[in-house]
């Protein structure tokens, strides 16, 4: 059996290296800085040196509002400054509640993120969602300026379709470091819409968000019977729970995605590293894909 899961670090842009798992901070709100520090340190100890947040995080999961997750992470750096140099810090901007997107606003958004995080530079800055009403040349101009002035080290996109990414890349003088699509057993679009193909063509790091499909993959309750049977069989064989198997699935692609772990439960954060040791071969992954889409591949 040839294992498809690559446990080696992923290259992120020209200089950065991240583990196969990253820590997503969507739910890192509504707690004290000390409690947040515990979760960041737990993620680091589990090999998750990429810490991914966004300016809009805080509007959900009991947050105080826009910018709350970044503010909390900034407080963590204030009480534990040694953590800043141990992580690859990623954040995103461009979503404005009520508009909803404005990529021409990215300059101000990034500067506000720097202030909330209390740092001088963001390692990876991503456009959170594509703004259909801003020309990619203008988006590129802002991103070029952020990089040239040293406010950000690397640049990426999130939730972009391949055509939108192509249009932006055409106007950039540097390569995008990342694409961040939703990817899980229940959301297979990057496999078929060209996203992963584009990542491999340009050596772009894929950051897979919601690998557990919002928790639906932690049990068989929301799965079709065939998928439930396949996942249960593989989980039993690998002696892991369904959530670990689902996380492992996101890693089993030749583009070597990074699976973003969004839990704030320290035990689950620590346990996520078991996904790296799961053995999945071609037959296993194809069985999961076919069971998920409900039909055989041609």
C-alpha cells in the first residue's frame, strides 16, 4: 500500500515553511488571552506552526464583533511575545459586513489587522473572498504595495475560483503563495474545478478550510449510507475516529494541502496530529470520493 499522505513540511511562498496541519482561528473568540494562549501553544506542540485568522472573525461563535479574533491573538502575543517568532502568522481581509466585499479597501484592512495583532509584519496576507466589482489590476496594485512596503511577507487568495486567480496573477509581479479553498469529503470542488491543478502548476500552497465540513464528518449521522460504510471501515482499519480520518483525507492529494484545524478544544487540537499517521492509498481515497459524490468515476 502506497500512502498518499505526505507528512513533510509544505513550502509557502519563497521563504516560509509550514506543517501539514495548521490552526484556524475562526472560533478563537470569547475567551481570555490566557485561554487563547493555551490553544495556540497546544497547536504549536502538535506541529501546527501556521496560525490562520481574519479580520472578520469575531462576528460568529460568541465573538464581540469584527476584529475580535485578531485582537485576542494580539493580546496573546502581548503576554507571550516569544510565540510570534514560532508561528507563521496568516490573516485575511476584504470582507466588509453589509457590502459585502471591497478589495480596494485591502490597504486599510491590512493596516488595521497589523494594529489589532500588534505586529509589524504579517507573514501571509490573503484576500478573503473575491470582490466581483474591483478590477484584478487594482487588487494587484494594493497587494504589490503591501508587499513592497514590508507590511506583508507573502500574499495569497481565499475562496477564489481558478479563473479569478488567473486574472489576479496576470497583474502581479510575484507568485501567489497560497490558495485557501473549502475542501473536505463533503466539499470536493477543488478536485474537479481546477483549483488543485492550478496550485500544482504554480507551486502554490493549498490551505484547506473546514476539513470536517463544520463537524458533519465527525459522525455518520449526516452521511449517505455508502459513505458512512466506507469511512467507518477505514477508520476501524486505521484505529482512528471519523474526524481524524476526514482530516487525513484532506492531506491525501499530490498538491500536498495543509489541513486547517478549527477546534478550540485543546484535546482535539492535540489529537489532530494523528491524522498525519493515517495510511490512505489510491483505492481508499477513490472509494471515499465515489461514495461522497454517489456515483462511480468514469
